[in-house]
């Protein structure tokens, strides 16, 4: 089997908007110690872009950590005992949105600056105050120690969260949170936090080590009382890149985030990851290793979904590999990609605390010309569910060199199991077992496996079992045997069963789709079998 075809596109190098003397002057004011200035909201992104461009032209200066041992050395439970007081929420009872802050300390030792922008475009910096927080239990002594050791206004914040009535008009739920590096998370109705998004990924899974850009400053535009959307601006910085971001958030039936970004290279970047998503896959229905766990499955996401410009869909079930795995799908101007939690049945998790069946799926839709590149999937071995071991992002084909700039836009949307625009049959279950027959005297090696892949969808479920559906299976190496296609009972879809015999211990990269009268009626199921995963 061949990888998705490499297509040719043109690269359009982004350029910085020409800033008037007003914008240049405003940028200098906005980033000075004095914030009593007004910048038109329509110009704020250009102002932050100018600041990012200036940063990228200068030597990188790492942000300073807080100099307070009492916060740097506290334990997890101590940090959890520090709670923001709801009655101190910014914009409380003034509209649909409220803003709460995160206390610095523990893992969050590099404070960020948070500003608000009012209806008159006036910028105001949010100061730190111990009065915002309740210090309970073992965290109680911290309040006085912080006040004695450091001026509150200098401490900064670890991040913030937005509250909005997505589930009930009687309470504002968390809908989005920014905390740590360039990480942020969003949820839609009846979802709980799971996978994370990031502003940018640099050199992920490279031997040289990964670089983690940081959102060092934010500007939140205060919405009007009945306004359902909110706009956030951010300044990103790292040793290799500086950039400006605009987030336009709209929680409706799903939560959508329109992202506009302009980044500037301070130095050459080996691998640039755009619109990165980070998740966790510990074990699932396709796991071949034993996990001493009462829960059948433990994961925030169970697959990577991609859509090409000509509406070909590919589904790659996630895995917890025995060694680092990096795979990619090459496209020109893809329509979308994302990490999904398709399995939303509680009985497949039995976890009443983590609620894995309610974790969000996230879909990235590029806007404009993204050119040629690849969607890359990184799977990292993990022995605990506390590690995020899954990363996916877009890698532009053209290298990002010192002095380059890049301006891109995309829309990120939460969903549950499926996207409404995905009208083909979908792979809903992937199971793997021994290829040996019961009681077989001379069984094949353990590396030979039996696969069953179940496809389902409104249309395919209604097809008669008397129809002849064909499985189109392609392999990069090895041999496929004993292929069968059968309809499942109770309108549960169709099952493709087959056996794989690897060759010389090489990984087997597979593609499978269902066809009716030579017409493809399903997405492409894509999987890599590593014979060495079975010892």
C-alpha cells in the first residue's frame, strides 16, 4: 500500500501588514509598563503582530519564574486546595461570559500577563491578588507568606478560564481554559475536558528534543451583555518563533474557535507543527498488551480522522505502542483533520470519575491556502493514563527559516462521535487477536494476527445481507488471508475479518475500505501492525 499521494502546491509567504505610525506608537505604549491606552479592536491583532515581529528580530529572553519557594515547592494537593472565589469572577453578572484566574505555583512557575479590553478599546491589566482565592487545608498558610514575600501585583497569573451557559441557563460552565505553555482546552455541551489544543508545536518527536512555545500575554475583549461570542488575543514566544494569535470563540450546539495566527521565525525550525492537538491513549479495544485495569478502555481519544480536498476520509485508530511511532498523511490543502473520541458508550469504560465517554473530539478546518504538507501523528509509549502520549498537527512542506513569516487561519470545532459532513460508513470497532485456530496443532507465529474491523452508518446499516460487499485491502508488506465480509445483526453494520502474516518482522501498513459495485462506500481504515508488539 502506498501512503496518501504527495500533491504539489504553491507556498504563499505571509507578510506583515503595513502598520501606520499610529499602530507602531500604540504597540510601544501597549507593551510598556503603562497600560492606560486605547487601541481599536480592529487594529489589535496588527499591534500584537508588530510586537511579535520585533521579538523575533531580537535575541530570545526566557521568561522568569516566580521567586517564591512556598509556591514553587508545593505539592499537587496543596495547589488543588487553592480555589478561585466565584464571587470575584471578572464580568460577574454583567453578561453571558465570566472570567476566572489560575493561581501561579506548582507546575505553573512562569506567570503570564492578562489584560482586558473594554467597549471603548481601553486596555487594563489584571493584577494578582490573594483576595481572589480561597486557601484551604494545607494551603492556608500560603496567603500570609505570599503577602510577606512578594508584592501581589508582581506575581502574575498561571492562566484563566472562561465560563458560559452551555448546558443550563442557571449556571455558567467552564467552556475554555488557557493554562501552561501554549496549551488550551475547549468543551461543547455535555462534554468534559479531555484532549488539549496548542498554539504551536516545534520539533515534536525529534531527537534534538521538543520546544514548547508559550503564550506570554493575553488580551480578552469584554463582550456585550447578550453577546454569544468572545475574542481573545495572545502573544506567543519561544527560542525559535514569536507570533500573534486571535481566537474567536462561539459556544453554540458545538463550541467553535476561529484561529488567526501570524508567526515569525527567530531561527530555522526543523519541524513546524500547526494547529497541534495533544491527547492520551492508554489502552483500548485494539490493544494487544495486557493492562491490569478493571476498565476495558482508557483514552481521551481513540482515532485520528483526516479529510482530503476531494472528500476522501481516513480513520487511523490510536495505539499505545511499544516504541515511538510517527506516521503521516500527505495532502494539498486538506479539508480537515482531528482527534476523535468515537466510542461514547459508558459500558466500554466503566469510569464514573474520569467520564471518558464524554470527552470531546476536535476538528481542524484549514481556511485559505495551506498548500502542500502532511498531517503527522505521534504515538508515544506510556505506562500511565496521566501522560499525554498522542500528538497530531499539520507540517507545511516548505521549511520555516529564520526571517520567514507565516499567516494562517483555521476553525476548530468540538463534536462527539461523528461529523455531520462525514456521509460515508465509518470504522467503529477495531479488534486484534491471535490468527491461530482453536485447537490448532501447528499454530502460526504470534506475530500473525486476526483483525476484525466493523463499519457502520445510517446507509450501510440498511443494506441487505444478500448484497455482495467487497473489502479493498492494501498492504505495504506481508500477506493478507481469509478475508470475509458479513453483515452484523440488529443493524449494527458490517464486519470485515482477515488475517495478516508479516514478512521478516517488518511493520505492516494497511488500508481497508468497503466497496459496493466497485464504488467506495466507507472511509479508509488505516492501521500499522508492528510484529514486535507481540513477544
